[in-house]
């Protein structure tokens, strides 16, 4: 007998980093006329940009979902996906029964060998009004009968698993990401090869929980048209008119980066094991000395090793 | 690093911040007296602005105190080692006859120091080691991995011997501090020395980003002071220290640490004010290092260099291995391997070993490069660029021409047009075939050299007696008819500076 599968969960430090991303997103939207700096002092920098990015993505998505009424009508007749309350993913064509004013999803015909020759089954799932928001459009080229290679299947399964697992952990329907383009939310300046490797490995041993599947960096092959963030080498210059959130891993280039991001919202990640840690803290304190007020309520609650400093610099 | 490893690192940090660092102060009265005399001696030498030999003795006594107070090694062994293997005997011998004719304050403290050393030489077990053994778990350790941090590789063997009899000693490991920045973790870590020393040596990462759930700091009571700031965002927030043996505040320990007096300070080299024609004008970030022979160099911050690892079997320091390490992790007392004529880059040396007639090829390279330099000096870089273009060069620009003139570059990419034009300019067209042949051979040899380098270095150096590095600060290593390599001992590490790109790896004289 196989042991029962335990639900994967993130450790406290990762959850705290996700919350930091969420709070950062909320703060900059509540203070649109100001610019926020949050510095996080961490024992190690690995994975931090990814989890913070996840928090930013979550709140950005929730804001989009709140502001848009479910426009199911626009999806009528097209392939959609929906996760029912039992967790089953339903894929099919969205229908409307005009006289009953109810929406349902008609799944593709299933030919079963166990039935009599010629017999088919087809399932229709009725949608409750409160679940309309959970329906997402599948890409235009979705074809249930298309022959796909096993590698592609693995990729699709991995992608779906990552979305579903992270949706559960974040308590947020990340499946909506497929139908609602959010654009580029943040830029990451850091050690690219390391970040790529972190974002492509599964966080769980049993399931695929891959940050890159959700965060979709621009330089990934399949993410060119649907990316949500961009990577830059640590010494890159930052465009001063960039509207994204800048996530910067502390390096010797930090003094220049702080100076060129004076008009941007930024998160600075400082690893306490980095050789340049002292210099980074000194440059940050210099910026703090010119700050235009502390940003209150940004304390990290659960994880002692993460220390924050949040202030408005404009 | 995997996600699990990262989680373990956060758990370690959490445990240390919750429970605090365990500190232990041990009494070592003989050493405390020695330290008192050492301070008086140093003050008197400094006050009297005395001869260099007295300053050397100051540094030697400082080393004796530092090694005894900040390592768990046997005092009797350690003093013997410092006198015989680290040049202490020679330093003291020079002063033997001069001591009668110096200022009484110097004479008195000097005599006290010699007597102190004699007293300490009769002690076999360091009180720090006694404390370590008391703190080790008794009996079966349930796979508890213990890491002991010792900077000086020469002391590893002695310390390994002294912990050999503890249970599960194979689970214990001696490591350098820099090994704990990224690579390794254990269940318990033992650090030696006063807390202030970790700030002074920029090693706060051992405590701020701990590589184990339990960290012990053991030091001598007479110098045990200082605290370590947690993040540096707020100067009042320190890494918690548990237990009753908290560090006490003491009067300015820094002023007497002459060995480390330039830590974080600026190292000044003698540099020519005349820039060379191949200098591109671009600057890089580099760390200055002072070596043991009053010379030094700049190494690029994000580069790697070859280091020589030492063991001390049978009392003679010998090369155990060669390893490429990040410049950011180089520390005082590390041994680095360089070519005498500049460059942490060893590839040209090995390439010359592989390539037959490399000397003639390099000489021919110098002929056309020197002729080009003369043209630039005579007519200016812009005029040379115009003339090269006139002769058919396709990639002649000021930056490229400077690069072609640089003795370290092998040649231009486009030999058909650019080399032909250059040789027309300097009147060496007749040599075209042999120069092209030479450049191509050098390129091939440089490519193979990279792969062969580590094997050859290891073969040449493994087991070599390295005593002269520790006594003279430098040691040339020759192998057959191959070019010389030099091992330098790092004495000081400076702060990051911006320097002209071409200066990286050049051996420079210190400006006293």
C-alpha cells in the first residue's frame, strides 16, 4: 500500500517573503504618488526574488479579478477550463442555456471501450454564479484531439501542477493568469544563472511546484509572449522611466543602482553571507538618510532571520 | 543550492537568533601576562620609532599571542613552530646582542616576553582545547557533524591530532572561515577568538548567516569583548549571545592588532604615472593584496586565482593541493600562485610549456608589438588608425589598435586584412607567414593549456617543501626548463578600488 500523499507546504521564511511581495504591491498602490524602498536582510539571497515575485503576482492578479466583472459571455463557444470545488479540472466548450440563464461547460466526447460499439459519453458541468470568476479561457490553439509528444505532455502537466499547487498554497486562483494578461510586473537584477536554476527546480520532491512556470520570465523559450517579469545581470543599468517594480540583489553595483532607481519602486535583497554585505548596508543607509518617511507596517512577522527596512524615497 | 538546503540555512539562522550564540571565556593567566608585556613592548617600540628589526619582533610577539589566544593548538608545539618554521628564531637572533643598548622600557618588556614564551612553552594543553573537549557531546554523537574553524592551514594537523581521540572524530572537520560562506554546513560550529575579531576580519557572516544551528565562540578571558550587529540597519540590534559568559567591554583591542592594522585600509603601490599605449582607459573593480615580500598586486573582484593548500605533516609545511578560489574569499596567510611577470593568469606559462619553440614565437610577437607601440608614440593613436585603414585594415579603431599593442593579447581576429595592414605600416610584410603561424600556434597552445593547467600545477607542486614562503614571504617554483611560477603569502587585503584594467595581476612594489 502506498503511503497517503501529504500536502506540500512552504516553510515560514518563504511565506514571509511572499507576504512581503503582497504588502509591497499594496503599499505602492495605496501611495501611487510616492516611491517605496524595501530592503530585506536575509541569511541567503537564494529563492528570495522568486517568492517576493509570487506575492506581487498574487496581489496584481487579485486586483485585476476584483476590478473586472466575470465576462463569461465573451467566452461563449470557446474552450475554457475550470476547477470544480472537488479540485477536478474541467476542460470544454462554454455554453449558455438562454431560457434558464445558466452557464455550463460541455466536455469533449469520450469514446469508451467498455461501452457498446458506437456509444459515447459526454459530460456537462453546470456552473454556479459564484464560480463564474473561476472560468478561464484556454489558448486559441487548444485542441483536445491534437496529437502531442510525450515531452509536451510532461511540460503541460508540470505547468498545471505548479499552477494548482501554488494556487492552493497562496489561496489564490492562479488559473486565471491564463486568460488575464498582467504584463511585466517586475524586473530582477541578480545572478542570472543562479536565479534561472532556482526558478526551474521543483520546490517539492513529490510534485512539480516550479516558480518559473508561474512567474514566466521573459527569456524563457515558451514565455516570450506571456512573460510577467524580466531578468537582468547584476551590473545592468536600470532605465529611470521603468514602471515595473525593481527587485535588486545587493552587489557592488548597488550604490549606482540606488542612484538610478530614485524614481522607482524597489526591493533590495541583501544576503548576510555576501562579501559586499557591509558596503551594501552602508549605501542603503545613505539612501535611508535622505528618505521622505518610514513606511510603517512592514515588519516580518514569523521568520526571525528576515529583517526589513521600509521607507519612502519620494 | 536547492530549496531544501536554503530552508536548512534559514532554520539554522532562526535557531541561532532564537537561542543565541554560546560564548565561553577561558582563563589563560600565562598568556594574559604575556599579552600585557607585549602591549608595553609595542608601545615602547612605536614611541621610540625604532629600527625595522624591533618592529618585526613586535609583529612576531603579536603573532605568538594571536595564535595562542585564538586557536586551540598546544602552546608548547605552537611556540616551537612559530620560532622554527615561521622565522621567529631569526628575528629574535638579530636582537640578541642589541637588547643591552636599547631604552630600558624596551629592554624590560622584551626580557619579560622571552620569559613569558619560555613559561608558555612548558604548557602542552591549550585551555581553549580543554573547553572544546568539555563542550563536545559525550559518547555516540548521533551523526552530529562538528566543524572547527581555523584560518591557518599550518595548524590543522596539530589540532587534528589533539581531537583524534574524541568519539566519532571522523564526523569532525576543520575548515577555513571562507568555506562556511557558501559551501559547507554542520550541526555545531566552534569559532575561536574574541567576538570583536570577527568584525575586524570581516567574518561576521559566520554568525549572521550561520552554517549550523549551534555556534560556539571560545576565547581567552583577557581579550574577550565585542558584539556583532545583526543586520547593520539598526546599530543597536546585536546577534543574541546566550549564557552567563557574555563578552565584557575592554579598552580598545584594535590598537594593538598590528598584524591587522591595515584591515579595511588602503594599500598604496608604487605606480608609474606614465600610462602605457595599450591602456584602454577602462577601469575595473579590484582588491589590492600585500604579499610577504613588500610587493603586492590587484586582483579583479569577480575573478578566481590559484591557491596552494598546505599541510604540516612532520613539522614541515608541504603543498597538499592546488585549488582555484574566488578572490572575494582570499584572506591573509593564504598562499597564491602567480607568474612573476604579472597575471594571476597562469595559462601563458603552461602554453609555453606545451608549445615547442615558444620563446622564438614570443620574441617575434614582441618585435611587431614594439614596432606598433613606437608608431603610436611617434604619430599618435588617431594617425595610426587612419594609416592602418589606408593600408586596408577593416577593424582599425583606437581601442582595437591599443589592444593589438598589449603584450598580453595574442593578436587580431582578422589576420588577412588587419595583420597585413599592420605589417605594411611597420615594414615587416616579409615576416607575415611566420607571424601568422606563430599567432595560430599560440592560440592553439592557450586553448590546450587551460585543460592541462590544474593537472600540471598539482604534479609540480604536490609535496613541495614550502618553508621558504613562510620565512621569506615568497618562493619561486621551477619545474625543468619551464617558466617560473611564484608562490606569495598574502599579508594584507585592502579595500576594493577602481583601477585601470591593464593593471590587474601586475606585481607592484609597495609604497612605504
